[in-house]
């Protein structure tokens, strides 16, 4: 299975890169923290080498030993996995759900650093995320320029033009999701060309296209909107780098056209899945744009900093997003987050991992309705913007999946196909 390939090959590659990254920063740790920094680096590497060995030799998954706030929830989840086995052995790396062991590996990487101050806050994936941002420079400039030119005439757009621009920026945000470093085991995956040039050519690769439903939800909310109630859109972020910039442009468009009054961004509270967005990445990206020597990039950065200051953009990072739980258990595990999401008019879930957690990461029949696969997770109307990088997909037309499978056996994991899949609340 693709899951087996991921755990056997890709996860050890990622761990090897993390160990290498720590080795390469040894001098920096010494300069900042003296001998203590070097000792901490050695201990963290020894933790991670042990982890890699456990993974490669299919050892049992062990409880977390750190004192971090989410450790108890993780260990309860491990107990839950153990109970599923009915006494037939322990959950191990190759005998457990893929989603669980993959999330668990990233949590153990975090633990290796967190337990070894003074390097506890070092982000082992930061270099790759920074590189992705700089290698995507041309695409970022093209997108910022397009958007700032659009803003000049935004007040003059009629409804049809507004809809057309929304669809364009939704697609840029969708295909921006190709830039995923965990998928390429940390190899370069930046957006090199202008993302707007090839949108028309990409439309046939959107297997489920619910952009019309999104448009009608947003335009109706805008028309109903009185001074008293605000339209809130939430975006559950995926990758830093170009994808994040495409998400920021999309959400600025929603504000500028009054399709939304406030946007809540949900990122990760710890470094996660190689390229996922943390608070540091979010702030760093806006600062980079602000200080860019390109007029439209820096205009974007300045405006976005202003959105945060005014409170029309809000960044949040609940620890639930870095737990192994699927989203149908959110109401029980993180009732505060679920209640917050219920206040939203629309939830946009970016990327593959979010889709796996939305649908329970099961091997569904392709035609199972999305609403059913969500398994009672309906805090608010929601939409998944995702390029396919794992073998879970629902809501297709009869025969659609089989037809592609016949000519492209790798269609579910190549990142070539995408979905804009909407579900109204129950």
C-alpha cells in the first residue's frame, strides 16, 4: 500500500534529514548557548536515531514521556489503539493506522527537541520552508502583482466578474497545495512559474468542483448581512511558502470584496509534516513580504500586517490540529475548538492531511457521499481544497475513479488531481 511505502521509505528519510539538520547547526547552537547547546544537540540526535531505529524495526509505539500539555491525550489515544487489538500484541509502526504513526513521528520529533533545552524551540523544518518561499519568488511576485492590480478596480466589478476572480484565486490556492515538502520527503517542491497562466488547462483535473456552491454561500451571506452580524470565514492552513501566500491573497480578496468581514487562520502549534504553517512561519512570511524590494509584494505585506492589527485577521493554533484524532472526534476531544468553528460561516480546509482527517482516512468507495464520510463532523459549512496525495477520495461520480485508475494507476498520490469539495451543514 501507499501507506506502507510512506512508513517504510519516506518517514525514515525525513528523520535522516532532521538528524542531518541538527548536525549542521551544531556551530550555531554552540555560538548561541555554548557547551550546553552542543550537549542538547547530541541528546536530541540520540533520541531521533533511536526513534528511526524503532520505526525501521517495527517496534511497538511507546507512550510519550515528556510533560507537554498534549502528552496525556496522546497516551490515551495509544491506549485506544491498544484496546482495538483485543490483547493481540502491541500497536507497532507497521501494524497501526498510517495516520496515527505518521502524526506520532512528528510529535516525537518535537519531543526530542522540547526535552532538550536550550534548543527546545528550534524548528528543524524551518530551512526547507524558507527555501520553498525564496524559490517561489517569481510566482509570489506574479500573484501579488495580479492581486494589487485587481484591487485598483475591485469596486467596479459586477457580480459575474467578482465570481470569476473568486474562482481564479480559489484555484491558485488549490494548486498552491502541490508545494508539499513531506510528500517529497523534504526535497524541493516550490512554485517556479506564474500560477495564473495555466489555470484554464488545469480545470479538467479538478475531479469535484463545488466552486459554484462556495460562491452562492458567500454572495448570499453578503446580501443577507446587516451591520449587526459579521461574515466569518475560517481557513485551516496547510503548507508555508507559496501555498500560504496564495491563501493570504484569497482571504484578502474576500475582505476587500466584503464577501467576508473577518478571517480566522488555524495553523500548527508545533513544527509538523515538514512544511506545515506555524505561527512563526505565518509572521515571518508577512514580514518577508513587507520588507521585499518589490512594490506589490511589500504592499501586500503592509496591508496584511494591518489586517492583523485591526483584528479582521486572527491567527489561532489549537493543539487539536497536531493530535492524531480524526475530525469527527473533535466535538468530544476539543469541544472549545468545535464551538469556535460553529461561529463561522465557512470553513476552508487546505490540503491532504486535513482531508484524511475529515474523512477518517478510510479506504472508502469513491462514490460515498462526502457528507457521510465526514461522520457527523458538521460545525459549519465546509470545503476541502486539496490536491490528491494519498489514497482516500469520496464524492466522485459513478465510474469516475475507475476510469482514471485504468490509465493512471498513481492518480491518487501524484498531486496531479485536485478537488474543491463542499458540504453544507446538516
